[in-house]
C-alpha cells in the first residue's frame, strides 16, 4: 500500500522551510507569529478563522494544526463546525457570484 501524499509527520517539519531560504523563512515566521498575537481579535477568534480558512484552502496540515489549537483554547466541536460552515458559505458564494461574469459574457456574445 502506498504512503499517503499528505503525511501528518510533515507538519512537524514546517519549521525547516528556513533551511533553504533562511532570510525569507525567518521573515515569514516573524510575520506568522505577529499575526496570531492577541490584538483586536483574541487568539481564540484567530484560531477559528484559521480553521475556517484551512478548510477553504483545503490544507490538511492546517486543519490538523488548528483543530488541535482550537481544542487547546477550549473551542467546542460545534464552534469549529460553525466556523467551517461559514468558510464553506463564503467559498460557495464566491464561486456563484462569478456566475454573473458568465451571464454578462453570455449576454454580450449572444446579442
């Protein structure tokens, strides 16, 4: 049986991205750390946002990381699922609103 393409163990290797581009990797991790500090939004709220975005961009590593992070922050399974549904609704709406572009093009070409 072949190994899965996404290996959960790879998430622990994320910090190694600095090995091939130290300056950019360090800048990314500085930025990433700053983004998730307490601010106008709490770390808990940011964790829920990250979880929803992880599903929209379909990143299994991020889904694992922010599910774990959410559990550590006391986020309930119901809150997590609601965040996932919010992300899915935005993703669906963004797809559907592009239908207006198709409609406009169709109307222009069929005149």
